[in-house]
């Protein structure tokens, strides 16, 4: 074999190896960027959901505090309830994004948050109806039940945070 041909063959093999390495590196980089973007979308969805939950929970606390009063301000309760309902709708919208962006495990925990929220909302609605009717016979029972439902909701939100952290790769 002549040295020119050997040099040409060596250059061709070297070029093919370099091209192969570039393709492999390019694919790895594309996968890494895709993974990063996916985590970023999830993080944004989870942060939006938690923010909506926070705003809604503040409104819910306002309603519950007013309902626990010895002399509830009924027009104030109605106004606060309206704000709560508006913010609850925002939570549902944010939850839909969580379901679309996240894995099933996170959607399952978000569903538990939704269920716990619904259970507390039912108690709150019953307390408001009784306050409007002037019925105080079940106030202590309703107040205790609302406190229990609040604890369950708090735990569900805490579980959501942990699941969300795991889904975006934050386990520290």
C-alpha cells in the first residue's frame, strides 16, 4: 500500500470517528436540553399551582375566621366567599397545567389536594348557610371539623410539594 493511500485512509477513518463523536455528543446535548426544558416547565407549573393555592388559602382563612366569630358579618362573609370562589377557579386552572406537565404520581397528589380542598369547602359552605340562617347549634362541631379538614389539606399540600420536588429532580 502506498503511503499516500494510507494517509488518505487514515484521514477518512479519523473524519468518520470525529463525525460519529459529534453526532453522539449532539444527541446527548439535545437530550440534556430537552430534559432541562421539561424540568423548567414542570417547575413553573408546580410553582404556579402552589402560588394559586396560597392565594386561595388566604381567602379561605378569611372566610373561616369570619365564620368562627361570635357575631359573623354576613355581607363580609359573602364578599370573602366570592373572592375565595374566584381564587378556587384559578387553582383548578393551575392544576390542569400540573396534570399536563407532570408525571402521573404528581397528578395523583394534586388530586388529593383537590379532594381535601373540596372537603373543607363543603364544611365552609355549610357553616356559611347556618350563619345566614342564624343557626348556631352546630357551630362548635363545624368549627372542629373545619380545623380537621384544614390539617388534612395542609398535609396534602405538603405531600404535593415533596412529589413536585421529586419530579423536577430536587431530592435534597
